[in-house]
C-alpha cells in the first residue's frame, strides 16, 4: 500500500471533521450525517483498487 493513499485518507478525514464541526455549530445537525457518509463513500471508493490488489495477491500466495 502506498503512503500517498494514507495521506489522502487522512486529508479527507480532517476535511470531514472540520465540516462536521462547522455544521454542528451552525445548527445544521441533519447535514453532518450526510457529510460523514459522503466522506466514508469517497474513502471506500479510493480503497477498492487496493483491496482488489490484496485479494489477487492472496490468491497467488495460496494458489487458489
């Protein structure tokens, strides 16, 4: 796994945390869940290629 993807995930986490704090303080509690879910979906979409690569590697190691 590349180190760059970890920095991207951390950056998205920081942005989502800041947005959540701003939304909570402005009284928009209903939008905090949407921003959290959007951040989670973005991170999962970034991880899908890495997970596929991991499963391919596991298949080759165990000769499945």
